[in-house]
């Protein structure tokens, strides 16, 4: 038997996965990929979301239906207004201020009873839910799973390297006794050399209300295992250390973005693209192979207008072709004024500016793209690894500084732009952290001729090949997906 994508199917044992993603693009997109991956391997999938997120996912659902995958969207009402959020505000990227993040997580926790009711109903008919995969931020799903006797895997959207750092920080209370934001923190038990300034450690700056629930969130003991969007050959030592230190079963099933092989599937991820995909591809087709730098900072990072101007001037000074994504949250009107004052005209022959949401995979995987200037969100990072493209790292907050260390120090497939400090998500920033000269220098280091850049490009290409091998038939992640389906299916049958 073969799947919609022509893969041999595992015996699915009646496995029915219920996925409960955090409503944030960087968490919901990989979970949607996981849904596709599990369904493509023969499992049935129920994907739990809320009305506003469901409408964002209409292209994904249409694509899944057209390809005959057993993915069903389950929509639960989100009580935004009851928790002080604007009506319809159902995703982290809609919050506008990080001060509302605590309210958002409380509203998520209020989905507990509706989720339990849905699961109870599902338990009455086959195939009953055999496994819940829920975001680590949805700590409350652990109680629901226990109550109903359904195994739960936790998904935190990170790689092994960053998961390990966060685990060590939280369980060792590492940041509690470091007073100075610039003081270097060391990580006992971390398997490779690593130190980070306190301000750059995940969890160093919490939104109000978050500190109290952080232990609940990261209590890995409350789950049957961890699903990870990574693959063995990428970071074997760190994945193994994470497994050992948590004592948990870790299912590396990534890179999950690779389940999107057709461009229609790639373009169906996340929001509707604000650029005509065909025009974008035509433009890229007209550029030399490996010559274009793609610049995008994900869905949440907030970049000040003045910082965007410096970035633009650095791109201009580099003389290199670029695709630059300026998202709606980057206070477009002020930036728009500057773009119109001459910048856009000056770079029109070699620069494409996308205002809003870009079809990231489509762009990143085009042969004209030779580098990715990224905020180092894990999805962007692993998508770039799959494309076999080197990076310029420009982290803003959270795990992004840790991912930068993985890329620059361990994988050696990127150069740092040199970010001076942390840029909090959805918070006013005043200073410029990276000047135009630093942007130009990093571009030159990554994209110009020379042995160092050439070796980096080679390493990135090799990693891209390994990433594809992991999810190809017989690869480590491909096998893990099959084993996961078999194990969860067996467990469900055992309790029948
Ligand atoms: N993304 C996209 N188009 C955009 C911005 C982001 O498709 O214009 C996707 C990107 O491919 C990735 C996700 O949104 O899958 C962002 O996740 P990441 O972990 O990189 O960053 P976050 O948004 O969580 O900071």
C-alpha cells in the first residue's frame, strides 16, 4: 500500500492522532506539517484549532482534502473577550503587545473542558483517539490526557539543542542568581561548549504572568514523550543529551516542512501570501543561481522603523540582489514613507520587497537564493537547512539566540550579523542594534568568493542532503514516524 505521496504506508493500527497546536504561526505551521506527515504515513489526524485560525488554514485544508489525506479540522470557540483580548484575537501574532500574552495563555487553558468533551465523544467511536500531541505551552492538556487515559506527546517547536538549553535553565533555576543582564551564563551538563549573556537566554525576560506558569509548561515528566521537528544526523549529541537528561522518549520526526513537496502545498502554509507567487518566481528565475539574499524575520519579531532603514541601506550598499519581507507588524506607514523617498526606485532592478506574508518555502527553495538573513526562529532555521542554504543570523528574542549558536558554532553554516541586544517581541524598541555596515559586511562574508564562504556553502548543501535523507523512505525520521504510528496504534488497541 502507498500513501498520497507514493510512500509505503506503515500499518497504522487504527492510530488516531489529535494535534493541539499553540495558536501562533511558528507553532501551528509545523503542527500542520506534522498532520500532513502522519496522515501521509496512514494515520488519521484531528487538528484542533479555533475559528479565526481555521479560516487562516483554509488553503491547507483544501490541499489535504484534494490529496485525500485523513485530516479533519476540529474547531473550538476561543473565549478571547472573556480574558480581556479583542474579539477574534486568537493567535499570538495578533496580540499587538506581549503584555497580553498571559491573558492569551489563560484563554487557551479555558479550552480544557471543550477539548475534553470532544475527546470523550471521540472515544465512543472507532478509531478512538490514540495519542494527543499538544504544544508544551498547552500544559493543561496533560491533565486532560491523564483523565481520559490517552498518551500525550509534547511538542515545543524547538530543536534538541535549544530544548536542552531551556530544560537546563528551568530545572537548574540558572537565571535566578545572575543579576547582570550581560553576565555570561554556563550550562552544566551541556555536551558542547556554550555560554550566553543572561539577556540572550530563553526565559530571561518574561511577559507578565508567565513566570508562574513556566514550570508547568516545561514539566516534561507530564508527557509520554516529546515530538521534535529535528533529525538525528543534524544534532545527534544534543538530542541524545536531551533524551538522557529528561528521561523521555524523544521522537525526532523532522524536518517536517519537507512533507510539502508540491509548490501548492508550500504556498498553503500559514497566512495567504501577499505577493503573487508566479510573479515572485518569475523574478527569481531572472536572477543568477545562488545570487539572491532572502531577508525575513518570521511572524512575531518586531523591528523598529529606524532599524529597518539601516537594514535596507546595508542591503543597498552590498550591491546584491535581495528579497526583503517587511511584515505588517513592522509599522509599515513609517517605513513606507522611507521606501518611497527613493530607496525602492534605487534598488528596483535587484530588490523585491514583499509587504506582509511571503511564501517562504517557495522562495527559500528557489535555486537563485544563496543566503537567508533570518531571525533564527526554529522553523525558519530548519527550512533553510533543508534548502541547503547558508544563513546570516539576526536573532531577536527567546530561543533565537540559542539557535544562532547551533548554526554558527556547531553546524558552521552561518555568520552572525552581530546583534548587540535583545529585541522583545511586540515591545517598543528605540535603538538601532545592527548598523548598515554590519549588514553589508555579513553579506559580503556569506555571499562573496573565498574559501571560508565556499566551505560554508558546501556544508549547508551537505546538510540539506542529509535533511532530505532523514525523511526519505528508510531515513531516521521516516522510520520514527512509522514507529510512532505503530506504537500509538498498539496502545490504543490494547485499551480497547
Ligand atoms: N513564514 C512564512 N511567511 C512569512 C513569515 C513567516 O511562510 O512571511 C513562516 C515560516 O516559513 C515559518 C514560520 O512562518 O514556517 C515562522 O516560524 P519561525 O519559527 O521561523 O518564527 P516565529 O514566527 O515563530 O518567530
